[in-house]
């Protein structure tokens, strides 16, 4: 494998892992309740469906007829109680109401204190994502350093690659900051 190919492979893996960190954060943010109803909040809730843990979104249609209400309609009417129970047991803090075929989830407006708590959670998750990106940078730089010893690649080439890694790290950190800024605005919006 050529020198440039090795460096490119390291950088490609690095970018892929950083993109996963940013995507993961985005997914976590979509699950944070802001007072607005969103089907993404149900993505992580698992229902015991005939002995198999299954996501709610694979068992039911989820609609949001208004900003503060989700309507969950299980395709299998036998699963209504199981879905309702799983939602109630989740960390959403919502009490579902059911009429036997449809489950309604009313999302009340969070209090000011709860909003501040949610912003704190968002900041913590964003910081964890930044740490993950910095860890990836450290790993990529270490692999690049090893190339100097193992593959006899010049220090200048490795230095250029490390500069590129730093630039990519800065870009992904900026993406994380942007995601956080949008989520904070969404959470604090009354």
C-alpha cells in the first residue's frame, strides 16, 4: 500500500468515526423532550412483543396532530396495552391514555426549571460528543505517528496529515456546537 493510501485510509476512518459521534448526538437531542411532541422520542422505547424487545415505532404508526400531542396507533390491537405500559415505564415522564385501539400522549409545556435542566443535559451530551471526537483525533494522530517508524513515511507528510486531522476535528466540533445551539434555543422556546 502506498504512503498516501495509508494516510488517506487513516483519515477516512477518522472522519467516519467523527460523523458517527455527531449523528449519535443528533439522535440523542431528538429524544430530549422539549414540550413539542416528536415521534423520535419513541425511537428508544422497547416493547415486549411476544417475548421479543421491539421498538414502538416498528409496532405502531405515530402521528402528531398538534404540537403537544402524539397519537400512537399499534397495527396489532393486541399490543395496545404492552405499548402503553412500555411508554409509561420509559423515562419520558408521560402518562399515556388509551381507548383500546389508540394511545394518546399529551406533552405538557416544561417548567422554566425543567427547561434549564434539559439545557444542562444537552450541554453534557454535547461535551461527551466533543470528547469522543478529540479521542478519535488522538487515535488518528497516534496511528499517523506510527507510520513514520513502521512505514518509513516522511515527517512532513505525517505533519500535513495531522494538520488535516486537526482541521477536521475543528469542523466537527463546530457542528456539535451548532447542534447544541439549536437544541438550546428549541428547549428554551416558550
